[in-house]
C-alpha cells in the first residue's frame, strides 16, 4: 500500500490504465495535460467514468468537451455540497478482472496535479469495494447528461488568476537568455525557467510555465480545441482561444500569447459561433494535415497546410502558423510580424518580402536540427510538458523582454 509522489504519478497512472478495463475518477478539477492525454491514448478496451467539480473556475471547459466527445468516457458534473463548500475529493479507481486499485490523495486531474505541484497519493487494493461503493453512490445521484451544466459553465468561465511561485532561485537579472545561446535540452529548460521568473519578478500578469495565464496553458488549451475531430460545434470560448482574443469574460486570459488575431476581422468573423462553418471546416482540413503527419513529414505537411489556408480570402500566414503551432507545438512555431525577424535571424535566414510563406519550412528545419529539439522525451513530468510544447515555446524567447 504505497505512497506515490509527484515524480511517479503519471507513469503509475499510465501503467494502471493499461492493466484496467474500467477507470473511475472523481476530482474537484480537470484540465489539459499529460494525465488527460494518457487516459485518452489508452482507452482501447477501457470504460472511464469521470465526476468533476466546477467550483472556482479551475476546471477547463475545453477539457470537458474533449472528454465528452469520447465514446468510452462518461462524464457527470458534481453538485456542490448541500451545506456549502466545494466538491473537493481526489479519487481514482482502476478495475480489471483480477483486482481493483484505488488512489486517494491530493492530485486533481490537471497538469499541476500530475507534475507541476508537489502531490501525494495513497494507493491501496479495494478488496471490500469500499471505494467502488462510494463512487457508485456518487455516480447514481448525478445528472447523466452534463451538457446543460457544461454549457452554462463555458459561458461564464474565467480562469483563476496566475499564482505566484518561488523556486528558490535568485531574482532574475535583465540579462535574459537568447535562443542562440541555448543548445542542450538542459539549457533550454533552464532558459525557460529564467524567462518564467522574469515574468513574475516584473509582474507581467502572465508567465511561461504556470498552470494558468501562461504559454503552457495557452498551448495546452489551444491544442485541445484545434485537434478536435470536428469544428462544427463552436463556442465563443473556442473562438477566443484559437484567435488569441480577450473579450468579455475572457479578458485577462492571455490567449494571445502566440499572437493575437484581433486585427484579422474576416478571420475572426469566420471563427465566431455564428460564422462561416464551411470555412472553418476548410481550415480544419488543413490543420489535420499536421496533426496526422509523422516526424519526417511534418515540414512538408506544414508548408502544404499554410498554402491551403492562405487560399481562403483574408487568411494570412500568421493566422495559419498560429493554428498549426497549437496543433503540433512539439514541432511547429507561430510566426508573425514581431517574431519573424527574431526567429529568422536565429535560423540565419535572409530577409524576404514574404518570409512567413517563403521560409517557414526552412525555419522549421533549422529548429529541428537543434539539440534541444531532437532530445528524447524526458522522464520528469514537468519537463515532459515542456517537451511536448518545445517548438511553440520559442515565442517566449521573443516576447519576454
């Protein structure tokens, strides 16, 4: 009956899913991250039931939509306790024909819960179905159709403010790392952490590696939206994320950290909930090129996708690269007016009249040749989150100054 620390949670979670036919989860919050991805990647032969709370806006609505779209996942929304307070358990149960294993601890089903925070989980055999019975009672009392609750939550959603973190490093100086000086994976991670500390020290209101209001958060949420099998169902929240807009309840969410498209009026109109769904479908088709592309095909797939998107009236290369970077942040980067000269200079590319369209493939080749980009996937969960977003995170080197 072990205690599982943060550095082992994700690997143990993945192992238990692989051994199970049924997974039951009841948590206060869910959000984008490797834990959700691990569940979705291992659903073959597995039935999952998830109960989630919506208090404090800490649950990300895009993640709810991702889970609800899966045939093998059933989701229900927890009610607040009758006496007040929050729905706050962190419960996981993995069941196979041979055994049932339970987790009870501190980890929510979020990026922070599975790597960003210091968490602790107690694992035990559920021999007398104590955990199973508790979950069955909870499940039976909740509405089996979460659509109304999720839609209402989506409309009023505003994420909690950025947290303050102190990793024990000295106050960052104005000598910030440059891309040209970063070669190894260890140097890349260290540089991002320096940029992250810089954002906090000078109170930007957003940072690089935080669980909300950060590059990692923007990329993780954007990836969930852009990778959907269909863009037919669309909300204002979806539009704001993909277009980098901050309006109404979305103000202060910093979706535009990879470049805001607020000046691209025709694009914003097409991506509005009542906008041109046919045009969205055409863009979605091009984005799927890079989602499906193998490593040795990604550069050609990106060039072809940019060309396809640019054929649509009003859609430029900056819009295209933002969407593609959200779809494949491990290999693709967002390039726009402010970032083009910096990234072009880093890659040693000559200036061109239309550098985004003409040089994007060459820029990617230069990036992919760097040692930090070719590094194997790390074992530590926090670094694995960075690794899966490593190319898109180059934007931080441009804008954190």
